[in-house]
């Protein structure tokens, strides 16, 4: 179902360690997860971004567990926002949180590890060996720090290709300067401090008014508001902009926020031209069982809105 779980499981098994699976392996059951950690004295737990992180935090508000064995919480496969990292470290200060970045085609490319008292960020990572940034045309490897925006790539042990799909293999696994790379489709750059700055997956980029806006970047910005429980951002056809940014937001139970409140918070983290032109409130944000955002559903919800701004 999800590559992130397999990476950690294979690493554990090859190191002679045990792999512990909660009783409910079909859906996220936060109480079952924490009970399993407590009973089995789990050391490392893997989750998939905010969609798993927030329900797990909610359960810690409801029930006390002995989680003293847990020294590392790992997230992979979806973004884990800085506010969620901070909340985990406030509740479980004895552990660290590691946010991993990678894909099935690349393995782990970068990571951010924070402990209690350290500043957490969203979308910035320390590069792992073999990680590269290549230019817009996928012909040149860009040298950092301070690279322009390009494509995230990985060298070293990468797959030979996609079975039966020569065209996709050629696009995803180019050879540049004699180095065979995997380029799965993420946009990124190396900042002036040598950190990887992830902008988002190109396939969910919104072209609005001649500007490329990354859905994940706007999602991360909105997630800073304390009333936001979950959010997915999509594009909607617009006569004026070509396509406009729309946020589909699920608020926390018992919390309230207006569109103006959310736009004000979002504007603290991204440029104003990236702000949503509309925000649609829903009871539940739809995601896959593995926590992946359902962008097709989000676009449908955005396009069904007949009276923007209400």
C-alpha cells in the first residue's frame, strides 16, 4: 500500500530487529497505535505526515500512555508540518522527530531531525549522500548552495526503469555527466545554508496568472493556523487567472475560523499571490488510507463551489 512502511520494515529486519504492526492494520486507529507502542515497548514508530500525526496527538489528549520506550517518531510519504512536530515534542520531550523525504524511485534523499527545544520547520531538509538538483531541462546538475529552482534527483543505487514503459523510463532516469539519476518529479532547490528547500510535486502545481504555485506550499502555510485540522489545496478554472488556488479545509472540532483569519495566517508564510482565492470548509478532508492527499477529490469540491467566499 505504501512504500514508506516497507523501507523501515526492511531496514529493521535486515538489522536483526523486530517489526511491530498494530492490531488494526486496515485503518488508522490512534488508540490501537499508542496501546501497541506501550505494550510492545516500541522504539521507533513510522507515520505518514499530518494526516496521521493529528489524530495521534488527539488521542494523547484523551488518554495517558506509557511511551517512555519511544525514542524516535519517523514521518515519510507526506508532509509533517512544524506545528505538529512541535506538539509531539511538547507531549513527548524524551523523543526526537525525523521527517524523511524520498520516493519509491529514490529511497531516502533528505531528512530533518528535531528534538525538544530545537526549532522545527516544514519543507526544509538536510541532504543525504547522492542527492542532486538538476536544471529545468534535466540536462545539467546544479551546484549548491544557493541553486535556482530545479528538479530533485538521486544518484547511486536507483532502479533500472519501469517495466514495459521505455518512454517513462527515459524521462525519469536520465544520465547527466555520466551519472545515472532518478528524477521522480519533485521541485526543489538548495538554499544559501546548504539545506534542501522542497517546493512540491510538479503534477499538483497550479498555474495561476502566469505564476507556478505549489499546492503543498500553500497547505503548509495554512496548517500553521491552530484551527486547521487538515487541508488540501487544488486549482479551479478561472476566467481571470486561468486557474485559481482553492483550499479545502477541515477545522478542528470545537474551533472556528473565518476565511479572513486563515488568509491572514497563510500570508505570514507565503507570498500574497499564492494565497487561496477561495476556501471551502468541509467536515472531513478525503485522503487515501495511507494518508496521501486526494487532489482529484479536492478539485471536484473546489469546482462545485458556486458562490466563492461564502
